[in-house]
C-alpha cells in the first residue's frame, strides 16, 4: 500500500475539519466554489444570497477571459480540484476568499416560507424536519412555532443547512476571508468585489444595476415578526449576530 505524503495527510485533515464545521463533506462541496482565474474561493450559504449571483459571477468571468472557458465549467467544487489544491487556495493570500451574508431573521423567514409554510411545495428538507418533529406532512407548522422549536433545540435548527447559522455554513472561524458582502446592499458590494478584489473592469459590470433582469428582486420579501418571535430568533442566531457586529455589517 502506498504511503500518503505528509502534506497530503495534512490537507486531508484540514478539509475534514472544515467539512465538520460546515455540516459534512456534502455541505462543503455544495456551498463552496473555487476558480483559478480569477483567483477566488466563494463560500455561499443558503438563503443568504440568491443563486443567480453565482451565475452572474460565471457570466462575468467568461466575459473577461474570452475563449478560456467558453461554455465549459468555470467554478469548481473542492473535491474536483483535490484536497491539496483546495487547501493551497485557502492559504494563498492571492486568492480572494469571499461570502455574502444576510440578516438572520430575514434569512430564517425566507427559508421558512420556501420550505415549511403551508404554501411551500413538498421537498426532502420539509419531510426531514416534519419527520424529526413527529408531524404528518399535512400538519400546520407556523413560523412562530418553529421559531420556538429552534430556540430550544439547536438539533432541530441545524437539521438542514437552510436553517443552520451562517457562521457555521461559511466556517467563519476557520477560513481567513478577505471580503464580506451584505445582501442588503448587494449591488455596491458585488461591484466592490469585482473591481477591487478580482480586478474585473467596470465595463463588465453593467448587469449589476438591473436586479429584475438577474432575478435578485424576487429573492427579497418584507418579513415582519412579533417581538416575542424576534427575541427567540435573536437567541437562536446569536452567533450570526455577533459575527455581523464584528464585521460591521
């Protein structure tokens, strides 16, 4: 049997540790994307940033690297580049490690509406939570009731990544990020990411100013919760609020 190189052992351990924070290697490869040109590592979090922004990123990269990617793959999952290369990207200061964050209560309400509300379609996520709570698929689970549940049971909160704290999903305390965006002012932050961090010329950024065309406007809804529910959710997502305060977001 071939012995593993010490550096390979180290990178395997690093990836395992990172994956454990995020909720497993499936989560790591679901929510992290990397690119060699431009040099970037993108950590996404469900319901923190719409998927359309990743598509915009791909479109823009293709525009600034004509012929390099054509219609081929631009962003890769960690396992597709291998543990050693992925770890090197994380350690390389020339790579921009970035993410976009969102107010935890807005994110919770958005996820609830799409997954657990009466209007939400059947899904594996919905089934997993209802089964865990011992509810039939046709039971009613109000937002306020689920807020009570996740405030008293982090196991229920962390059952699916859509309700897990952003701090865990992006491995905030593990990764040395050099850019954070806030989805509440996504246009300015995305333009700042492109121009200041990725060196993308401004003439490729025109699409950023038309949210309807790239589907971002559909991502936002006005969510209001009563004071009691707000207190419960602030307690459930204390780590996220502390993170946002540290970052000034």
